[in-house]
């Protein structure tokens, strides 16, 4: 039997008009301290974006989602935030904010493979449902 470790995750939500508070899921952040893992998956559904705000700039939102992914991956584009410890990066990314891309609440679970968990959560919580 494989070892299962605790992980934490949060959904990244797009709120194109913050004053209206309407949102849809566009990414997931996954953190597993025991496996030294911090990962993300992002996907912007432009049709859903246009339904909430036809004037929204999808390119700017993709850049904001990518910035979160860059912090997770410690990419050079992430700057100082990307050089922090994994747990610090996850806490920074999941801190409440009033921007177009906002984190949802943090949830926990058990996993044998946090990277596969990120893929599963993307399919379950973000990608459009297909028959």
C-alpha cells in the first residue's frame, strides 16, 4: 500500500467585475508539505468570462493566472515571491484579495501523488463538464 500524505488545495477564481462578485473557477493550487510539492493548474474558459463580462481582457487574466503558476513553479518571472519556501508561497497565494483572480478557501485531503491530484482537481473543479 502506498503512503498517503496530507495536502492542501485552493481554487483560483476569476471575478471579472469585483463589484458584482460573480466568479468562475480557473485554476487550482496544490501544496503537500511532506512531499515538498507546490503545483498549480490553470485554464481560462473565455466563453464563461465573456458571459460574465463581455468587456473583460482575457489576455490580462491569463497573465494573472500565469503569475500564480510562476510563483508555484519558482519561475524567474515570479521574482522574490518565487524564492520563498513552498509553504510561504502557498500561504501568500491563498491570502484573501480583491483582484480579478482570487483564491477560494483552503481545503485538505490525502494523496499518494500531489501532481496527479492537481490534474484531478483541475478536471473536477475547473474544466467544463463533458459527456
